[in-house]
């Protein structure tokens, strides 16, 4: 049964959870990072579910895959920013654990979705 709304996509739901988690985490960062790392992390975290939703709302598989690819790029960017926070000791491993786990789950789901959509498009 086809998905009627992006809200039904588990990857979108997990990306929303990740965005909320990032908003929680950036509150732990030093005030000196409020316009730098914190701001960038919030923007990229919001872009992940936003691109998933936009892609699902498009009328073309090619556009959908492109937007899922952009979402994956944002996910890897966010994962890198979390690693920077760990290296700078702005966050502890236990602080970042949930977010990093969601990043890994989302990445796998996006790769799988892109492959299935691309394979389906080739068979048409």
C-alpha cells in the first residue's frame, strides 16, 4: 500500500526525533557557539525531515531521490558536527549517544529508500 503522507514514513518520524534531540543538545553547548555551531546544527537537523517531506510531495521519482540524497548529506553533516562537539568536549558520549544512533538509523533508511526508488524507476 503506497504511503499517503510523508508523516507515515518512519524515516521522517525518526528525522523529526533527531531534530528535537539536536535542539535539546545545542542547549548544552557553550554560549560562544550560539551563532556558530549551535545555529548550524539546528538548521541542518531541520533540513533532514524537511527534505524527506518535500521529496515525498514531489511528482517525480527522480526529484524524490534527489531530495532524499540532500537529506542524507545533511545527516552526514550533522553527524560530523556532533563529532566536532565530542572532540571539543562540548558534549559527552552519553549526551550525543541518542543523536548519533538516530543519525546511523536514518542514514541506512535513506540509502535503502533511494536504492528501492531508483530500482523501481529503472523497471518502469
